[in-house]
C-alpha cells in the first residue's frame, strides 16, 4: 500500500474499506475474481465505483480460470456463485495483432 501512496494510487483489501460516495477513474481487480464467492457481484460493485464521467475496471485472472475460495488450513471450496466465462477467440486474435504491430 505504501508504494501505491507514493505513486498516487490507493489500495484496499475490500471496496467496503473505502467511502461509498467516492468514485474512481480506475478500479483494478488483480487475481481476485477466481478467489471470491460472487465474482460477477464484485465486478458490478467495482463498476459502480467508477466516475460517472468514465472509468475503467482492470482485471487480471490466472488461466485456466478455476474459481475457488480459500478456507482456513489451506483448504478450498467452489464459489457460491461461480463466474461463467465464455471463450472470446476473436478478442484473443485481436490482441495478438495489436501486440505484434
């Protein structure tokens, strides 16, 4: 969190740590969607915190995506509301061309 403050970013372990009236230009969810009970709900919550003038939700997930919730004692269980991902091969090809350009 200290590094983020130095660079002008704020880090929080949960959106509930932040003032609910506060809006952001960007919200990042880095390697968390596969670890929560309701990933789609988390995405909706993150999007609701964006500035009304525009903003960006940045997500990173480990592939292949396999949702599981961490329990005490290094145990895991499936999420209560798993995220349904669809294969988007057209997007993947587009990213490849953009990266090669």
